[in-house]
C-alpha cells in the first residue's frame, strides 16, 4: 500500500505548481529588467531569458486551463 501523507500530496498539487510557476515568471521579469538596464548590449542573454519567460507563461496558461476549464458555449 502506497499511501502518501497529505502534506506530500499538497506539495505537488496543481495549485502549488501554478504558484511556483507564477513566482518563477515574476523572478524572470525582474531579472530581465535588471539585465537590460545593466548590460543592454547582451542581446543573446536577453533573448534566452525572454524565451524562458514565454515558456513559463505557456505552462501557466495550460495549467490554469486545466484547473478552470472554459464553460462550453
């Protein structure tokens, strides 16, 4: 019998994952702003950070759709 404690289940809940993704997205926003201000000539790094931010935004949107699916028309 593999019973997981409730605390372990909550740590991997979709709501928890959504919070973590939003936090990571906000961290990347700050990092991008700082990188752009400190070294505006480093376009490669900025593009990589922005691409990663877009991937996080896509993950957030998918998870939000899973948690709260749109109402059928």
